[in-house]
């Protein structure tokens, strides 16, 4: 079981969160060619090890978070707000 330390609500069980996907993806502009969107959405690496992910605290504060997690051991290294302005307000340099 994962325990995620929400910066707003404290440590909670992962059942309160919804996985949002790979947090390192850069999405193309809205008017980009369809091939760019297909690559960004469907052609992703299956990382074995440390990865940045997005999670939403759906049963808590509803905030989107960036979680740095090892996909093999499930160890969580950091949890920060996904919004860079909120991350700075919380004392993180992200």
C-alpha cells in the first residue's frame, strides 16, 4: 500500500488519490499536428525505476500533485504541488 504525503492534507492512503500519469510528458500546443499528439499521449516509455508522476487528491483537497516515485519499490522520494506557483508558496523550488 502506498502512503502519499499530501502537502495540504498530510499523509494519506493512496486510495484517496487518482493516478494522473507520467509527470515528465510535455504536451504539444493545441494546434500541433495529430502525430505530435499521438506521440505525447500513446507512445510513452515504461520506466523501471525513479519516475515523476501526477496524482490528484480526489478524496481530499482535490489538488494535483507531482510525486517522484520508484516504480519498482514504490518508494516515494518527494511530493509537491503540480502548480509551480503553489509549489513556491509551499516552500519548494519546483
